[in-house]
C-alpha cells in the first residue's frame, strides 16, 4: 500500500511539473506575439472561451487611424499551440481595413456571431483605445 501511495504521489508531482512548464511556455509565447504586434501599432486582445476544444485568443493591431496592420490567433488544444498570423476574416482580407468594417460584418451575422467573440473583443478594445486617444 505504501508503494502505491508513493507512485500516485510521484505521478501527481510529475503532472504538476508538466502543467507548470506548459503554462510558462504559453506565457512566453503570448509575450512574443504581443511584442511582434505592438511594433505594428496599438494592440487589442480578445478571447472566446471554449467548453472543451473551440476557444481562441485573438490579438489585432491597428495604426492611429484604425487601419488593421496585423492579426494573430492562438487556437489549439495543448500548451504546444502557438500564435499564427491571420490574413482573412469571413473570406475578406483583414489587414488594411478599418476596424469598423469587420465589426459591422460580424454584428450582422446573427447566431453565428458567437464564434467570432474573440475578434469582436479585440476590435472593440482597439475602438475604445482609439476613442480615448482622441
């Protein structure tokens, strides 16, 4: 019985260590992506929490006129997932457009709008930032 408890304890410690390492790697990846986009302008961040698999984190950058200069998304199931560049949203180019345009398109989607919540949050954060700067 004592060996069984020790084995369970060692497995728990190993899992805890793996979780801590994974969290560290995700934070590092987040910071790198944030720095990369911040070089392109103001950055807005949004997230859509998923029940099991379908969540994502969205970072969108824009210049002082509200023109989108970059977008990166983290969507994956493990701590090995990384941010990747997104060039299109709803089959239209994202970069080079005003932040109002994709917001209006998503707003008119009805029930499908909830799938783009991370994008909406990021775009609204940029909208708020630009409005407070003026």
